[in-house]
């Protein structure tokens, strides 16, 4: 019960200095734009406290350190604006460090207060969980504790964000200082290169002659490196430009956020909000200002980076110009005298002797390692306990590594000796060419040098791959050697193995250096010889070109199964392939045009169908078949195909030919039947379905015939296949007997023609017009409008009434008159009916008779004919006849009968009078 008062007491003690600290911090310039705070400096002396800059993004031509608000508002008074010199950068860094020194203790203090308040809140919550009665005053204190904890947490987060932004700002300012220094240095280098280039044009290379040819090689190598440097500089310039564009876009959003925070604070001052809410808005404004300052500095740094990259690119270009000028200057002045050649050959001889000594030492070490490996393996075989066995396994691996390193070192150094011999030979060749630059010999030497350069580059790539793999093994071995679980003997063996791997790497590096030296020599000689050959006579170049072409024509491209494929054979095969394609295309186009002319001449004749079928064949020649045929001709007649390959190509050609025959047969049949169907369709639209079904069977038959013929050609036993197909057909027939029954019923409908599309029929209860005769079903449009789908089998099994073929319609109907009709009028009624029928235009009267005394009427039966099958005409005639009969009966006073009943009432015996009454009802 004493926990809550103690917690409230601690809270009151801790919250008082917190509020004081917040008020003190806010009064030191956290929000310089608030008009309600006269102690805070205003931005650019504006009375309303708003930012003086109205643009969202500063002009890129202006200095980005000219702020639109007072830097004191973010705790950085006297911030240099603009920031350009090294002193400005140092002053800015000092201000940032001072602000960090002020904020970091505050952050720690605020975190301690927050932790204490959280402890108090936890104590209050614990007392509430015990179920003790809580007074109203205690409840209010608990609410205040929670609110204070939330405020303290927001304050801690705000200070942490400010500290983080200041650290980022410090990094950006340092980067700007570094970029400024580098930019000054690069500009100085560009100036120096300008001076060197001018001096080179006037004075030449600043060296005394003679100029050794090695100096020319050095310039060429540096020129290649500088070209790569220029590409890197261009990439950096593009990257820096994209980064500056992204920061410029980001700056607009940051400025908008800062202005929104300023407007919110101004509105809060005018609305007289609580101090705590105003302080939160002021903190948000300070963070927005810090972000804007940080973004402005990043934009300035990115601009410096773009300028630096541009100058570095220019420096690389000038370096290339300088090296190219030096190369041009040395081309005609470089010398290789006897003394220079002897000195170079002597150096190579010393290197060769040193490598030979290393090879002998490695051979000796390899023999020792092999002996030690044998002893280690014997010890491993006789080892009994596991600990000793693990040590011996480690020593076996170490001795094996020593042996492998010695052997690989011998191989590497032997290859290096070979390269040194090549270097000596090429130096001799270079000396001869420089003394006597004979064009033909120079051209041959250039071809040899190009081939040697390609081979050396490939070998260098292989060496680097092996060294990379060896480096991975070294890293794994280093991790293994640092394993703390290894014993002293195991660690010693691991170190021996690591030394062996290092030795192998060292000798590999020596070989790589020798290979680089060879490539550098070859590159230098190549440039010299290319310049020499450019000045050759045209006749010599043509002679060399003819020799090169002759060698290329007889050269072997690849070897397959010990059979070489030469360029001339491949070229001949390619030429024949193209010729066959062209010939087939020409014949096909010619045949297609000739048959098109025949089609136009015989379009109306029956014999024209065959020409049209041949036209369809000409237009359906598969390009795949043509390609196979051309490939077969090219391979066989050029001599590239061996007997085995010829057999395979012939088999492929036969398969393609059979498929092409099937395609031709399908095209011809389809064209022939489609044209016959078009003629029949004009007279009978239902023939569309019949010809479609027939085409399905024709196409299936063509493909089955093709497959069976192809199998028979390759002597495949097709008897069993045909039997299987027969049994399968029977099974399929049983499974699809309903569907096949409908299909054959459709054929019966097409051939027997009990009805056609457009006929009005009655089949069972269905009455309507035939719309479509399909393969399985027939569609009928009924009188009520819906479509009725009937299977062809059911339709043929029912009685079909086809109303299309009757010429006239017989109509029979009856009328009745009342019994009170006089006899004279009854005798006139048949004549009246005759007159009413005959006055209709397309009717023929048959008869009209008084044939029955009905229950309530005298009945007449009438029969007449409508001389047209149309139902609408029949109804019009019937309506006219009924109106004529009605008019005549009305004029004569004849009443039509309708159902009536008569009731007779009689009195009981003794009554004097008989009473009679009649009642009629309808």
C-alpha cells in the first residue's frame, strides 16, 4: 500500500527537472521561426517568422550553404555561409562537435529520467494488480506518470534523431573537404599535363638520346592502362551525375517538409495550444531544418563529386594524348643497338641460370618430400591409437603438399624457361627487323606475333585460374591451422603444408611475371610492325592477302572422328545449299504462277479442278523439306559426309519426303473437295457438313497410308501393327458406337436428303425450321423461338413431316347454326359458304354439306384448298372466309349456335295447366 505514494513522490522529483530542461532547451534556439518567442532569432529578420526562401530547390549555381533560416535555430550559430575554404570546413566541424557534446549528455540524462519514470509506472501498475483500493488522487497521479513517460520517450527519440543527423552532417562536411582538396590537386595535374604536352610538341621527350626501344614499350603499356582509367572515369562521372539528380529531387521534398513543420508551429502559436504540444512541434521543426541542411550539404558534395569526376576524365584524356605524343615521338627515334641487345640477352641468361638453379633445388626437395611421404604412410599403416593416427594423417597431407608443390614448381619454372627462350628469340627478331625492315619478312613476323600473343594470353588466363584455385586452398588451410583443437604436432604439420602451398604460389607468380614480360614484348613488337606494314606497297599487300587466303582455304576447321573438315569443303557445301534453296524456290514460284494462269483460264470448266489442285500442291511445299533436301545435296556432293552420315541423311530425307507427300495429298484433296462443295453449296447448303465429314475420313486415310508406307519402306514388320490397329478400331467402335452412329446418320441425311437446311419439318413433338445439319446433331428452330438440338440417329428413327414439298393446303372446318333456323335459310347456307370461299384470291372450293344434327346446333362441314403452302397465307385466307360467312349470316338473319341446355318443369297431377320454361347458358 506504500508503493503508490513512493512512486508518485519519485515521479514529482524527476519530472520537475525534466520540464526545466525542456524549457531551457527550447529557449536556446530550437525554434527560431516561432513568432510567439521573442527571445528566439528570426529568419532573415522577418517579423512573421517564416522562411525567406520561397523556392522549393535552390539554384544549382548558388552556394548551398546559404540557408533560408538562422543556423542558431539548430544549435549551429556562426555557421559559415557560404562554406568554401578549408577553414570554413574546420569551423563547421567544430560547431557540429560542440553541438554533439551538448546533446549527448542531455540524451543520457533523458534516458535515465525515462527509465526512472518507467519504474514508477511499473510500481503503480503492480499495486493496481494487487486489487487494493485506489483513491481518485492516486488515479490522477498514475495518469500523469503515464503521460510524462510518453513525453519523455518522445523527447529521447527526438534528441537521438538530432544526434544521428548531426553525425551524418559531420560525415558529409568531411567528404566535401576531401573532395575540395582532391579537386584542387586534379586541377593542378591537368595544368601540368597541358604544360607537358606543350613542351613535348616543342622540345620532345625530356631525355637524352639514344632512346631505347624499352622506353617505347613502356609508353605503349602506360597508354593501354590510361585507356582503362578513362573508361573508369567516365563511369564515375555518370554515377556522380545520377546521384546528384537524385539528391536534387530529394531536396524538394525535404524543403516542403520543413515548411509544413514551420506552418504547423505558427498555427499552434496562434491557436494558443499547450506548451507541451508547441514543444513537440518545435522539435519537429528543428529536425526538418537539420534534414534540409544535411540534404543541402549532400547536394553540394555531389556537385563537387561531379566536377571532380569530370576533371579526372579530362586528366585521363590528356594523359592519353601525352602518352600518344610520346609514342609518336619515340617511334622513329627508338633504337635497339648491339649493346642493348647483348645487355638484354645477358639479363635473360642470368634469369635463366637463376631459374635453372631453382629447378634443381625443387627437384631435390621433391625427392626428399617423396621419401618423407613414404615414411609417413608406413607409420600411418602401423599406427594403433587414434591420437597418433590423426597426427600421422596430418603429416601425410603435409608431405603430399610438399611433393605437389615441388613438382608444380618444377613445371612452372620449366615453362618459364621456355618463355624466356621465346623472349630471347623475339628480341633477336626485333633487332633484325629494326636493322633491316624488309616488308615481306615483317608481315610474316606480324602473323607469328599475333598467334603467339593469342597463345600467351590463353596461357596467362589458365595460370591465373590455377592461382585463384590455389589461393582458395590456402585460405582453407589457414582456417584449419588456426583450429584450437589441433595438437602441437598437428599444428606443426599444418604449418608445413601452408609453407608448401605458399611455395607453389610463389613459383606460379614467377611464371605469371615471365608470361607478362613476354606479352609486353609481343605487344610492343606488334605496334611497331603494324606501323611498318601500313607503309607497304599495294602489290605486296595483295600478295600477302592472296597467300593468306590460300592458307585459309586449305585450313582445317575442326576434326570429327579423325576426319578433318576444311574451309573449302565447308564453303562448297554452303554454296550448294544456297543454290538448291534458290532453285527450289524459283521452280516453286514459277509453277505457282503457271498454275494460277491455268486457274483463271479454266475457272468455269470441270477440268480446271485438277489444275487448281496442283496449284494447292505448289503452294504447300514445306520449307523444312526443302532445307533437308538442300542439306543432303550439300553434304553428299561436297564430300563432307562420310558413308555413315550419308546413310543417316538419306533416311532423314526419305522421312521428310513421305511427310511432304502426305501434305501434298491433303492439300490437293482439300482444294478439290472445297471447290466441289462450293458449287453444291449454292444449291444445297447442307452439303457443307457432308463434305466436312468426308474430308476428315480422307485426311485420316492419307496419314495412315503415309505412316504404313514409311514403315514398309524401312522394312518394319507392319503385319502385327495392322492387326493391332484393326483390334483397336473395333474397340474404339464399340466405345464410340453412339457417336459413330450419329456420324453415319449425318452421312445418310446428306446422301438421302430427307430434309435440307431451311425446310419446315415435324419430327415427333418437334416442329420448326432446320438451321444446321451437323456431324452428330441437327439444330431446329422451333415456332416458339428456341433452338432444339436433336441427335441424327433419333431424328432418322422418327417420322418426319417435311412441309417444304407440298403444293397446296387442304383445309376442313365446321360451323353450326341454331335449331330455330328456318329450312329455307338452311338450304341457302352451302351456297353462302361457297361464295365466301371463292371470293378469296388463291383458294379452291371443294364442298359444303349439312351433315349432322348436333346436341344444340345444326352442323355444316366445309372443305377447301389454299393454293400455296405458306402458313401465313393460309391464315389470311381462313380469316377472310370467316369474315365473309359472318357477314352473309348477319345479312340473312342466321344465328350461330352455341352450347345451350333446356329445362322442362311439369306440375303435379290435377293441375289445370302445364307450365314450360327454358333456360340457356353458355
